[in-house]
């Protein structure tokens, strides 16, 4: 038996029986894990109510070698009241946590993915920025962090560069642009969409409109679904 101490984010909870809760956590130390919380539905003193999403918590997990860990203790590390106070930021945070739940592999630390996720939640907490633009930026970065970076400059099959100012075929499952010589794709990115996606990926959110952000979000969501195998 081993003990794991880590910061974590709750990405899902499911009630089990009359008293327990099963929590899916994205942890800083060991990646995504599932843990049983004994007495979690009754407000266990050791959990102290620190099982809400959005907020960073500190957890002590007991690992007996099985697939399911046991959450022995949790405490609030960083409260993000600003996120839950506004519907648009709460919705953006929920989408990002859903992405992480499906995209991050079990028991595999994803330090860059963790950084991207926490940074997004912190920006949403402060407020003032466009939640949709920040979510689009984080989505592109999250894909790159776990090895599914989108190539918006050249064909992912033959490597041929796509000229600036030209529309391009986009295949989310293959990771980016696919030229017509290599079969193309059903989705087409207009030149302004390619530019907006690159701007958001570089953190230049002021160079993309809300309409562009929504289109990039749809593109990112398709890529997430293709790689993680979940239904959109």
C-alpha cells in the first residue's frame, strides 16, 4: 500500500450506494485517477466538503494496487469564487474539465496539461477576459500538451505548406490540415479562421473575434472527441 499526496481538480463525481461517492480527479502528481470517498454523501469530516469542481484541492489518496484508490483526506487549496459567480465562466470551466476527464490518460502525469488547465481556471476566476476566447486558447494548448497538437500550417500527411491566405481542408482525427493531393477532408478552414486559430494558440486573444473563438472551439471539440473517443 502506498500514499499519494497531491494537488487535484475534481472532474466528476458519482454517488455510490447510500453513503459513498466515486470521484474522478486530475492530480498534479499522478495524473487522472478514480477514487472512492467513504461517507462522501454524508459530508465526511475528512473530506470537509472539498469535492467541488473548479477549486484546487489537496488530497491524500491510499493506493492498494487496484484500479480504484481511496480518498482519505481532502482540503481546499485555492478557492475560485469568481468562476462560480458567473454563468459564462462556470460553463467554460465545465467544458475544460470535461476535456481533461476524457483526454488525460489514467495514471499518467501530464504536467503541461495540468498547467494549462489551472492557468485557464485562474484567468476565468479573475474575470475581465472573454471566457470563450480563453477556453479556445486553452483547448488548442491542451491538445498540444498531451501530444495531439494541431498543425494549421502544413499537411499532416506530406508536410507540404499551406499558402497564406488560402482555405485549407481540416481533419481533426488526423491532427490538422490535409491537402487535396493527400485526400483532403470534409471540413474546410477559411484563411481568417486559420489566422484566428494560430493567434489564439499563441495567446494573442485580441486578434480573434468571439465568432472566431466559437469556430475554433468547435474545431477543438471535434479534435478532442476524435482522440478521446467521447460523444460531442
